[in-house]
C-alpha cells in the first residue's frame, strides 16, 4: 500500500478522527482569545465573528464524534 493511500486511510481511522478533534479544539483557544479581545475593545463585529467561529467548532466536533460512533469496531486500521 502506498504512503498516500495509508495517509488517506488514516483520516478515516479512529486515531485520525481523534487527531482531528484535537486540532479542532485547539482552534477554540484562538476563538476564545478573539472573543476576549472583542469584548475588551467593545467590537461587536469581531465578537460576532468569534461566536460564528465557535459555532463552527462545536458543529465540527459534533460531526467528528458522530463519525467515531459510526466507526464502532469496523476500524480497518486497528487490526
């Protein structure tokens, strides 16, 4: 199996999904900083952007968690 195929398979594996969740949650740190700065500066547009970004992060993590649940024990790379 080529390295490219293995990399594509990793994305659809449990470890790959956990890594995706972690990197998505890491992005939440920047959104929190953005929201804090927006509140301090009383910048409503920047605060709205932070809220929308936070919603995207929550949705993304929910989708990844759902994918993990669907995988169950069918993970081909776990063998």
